[in-house]
């Protein structure tokens, strides 16, 4: 189980595409965001992660959850619902990372109180904007709810 050295810098990424994981790492580094990134590759592991935190008070909730909606084993919607039901981590800010522009996926994100819906863009420059989203959430907290990235 991942237990961060500095919980204030702890970001959980649920993403099954290794190229997208590297792009996220690059976006965070590009914007000089001090962070400890923990990656889970499927929805089942993400849910297990949340449940272990709920059972063990010594474990920390992430500062931010970056969540792909289309994960293997259990989808992102199920992960998001479980996160929101968590006693300890239910208020964790969530950024949805997805290639989908489906109105249904956007509705799912909004219904489950995701702060941002970040559609994975086709260019590196656009993907680096994810760093701006993360920086806003970390520095502005709940006020970041008013910020939306259009892609």
C-alpha cells in the first residue's frame, strides 16, 4: 500500500494507458507541481485502494484523484461512486481524464461531483494544460470548482 511521505502532495492516478500515465507525469513536472504520484491500472485496484484507506486510519487520502472513466475490471463511474461514499476520502477533489466527449460521461462526472472533466487532447501542448488544472485545484481548493478546461 502506498503511504506518501508528504500527504499534501499526494495524487492518485487511475489510468490503464501507460502512455497517458507518462503524459500526466510530464504535465505535472512541466508546471513544477511538487507531488507524489501513485498509479493504479484498473478500477478494481482503485476501489481496493479507497477501501483500504477507509479501514486503516494510518493511511492518507490523496490530495487529488485523477480518474480515467474507461478503466478495465470496474469503470470510472463505479470508482467515482465508491470514492464519494467513502467516509474518509469522500470529499477528495476529482479530475476526470477521458478521451470521451459523450454527454452521458459528462453527466456522470457532474452527478458525482467531479471538479473537472478533462478530455484527453490530441496534442502534447494541450495535454500539458492538465498541469494548470491540477495546480489550480491544489492552490485554490474548492474555489477551483469554477475553473473549466475546454478541449
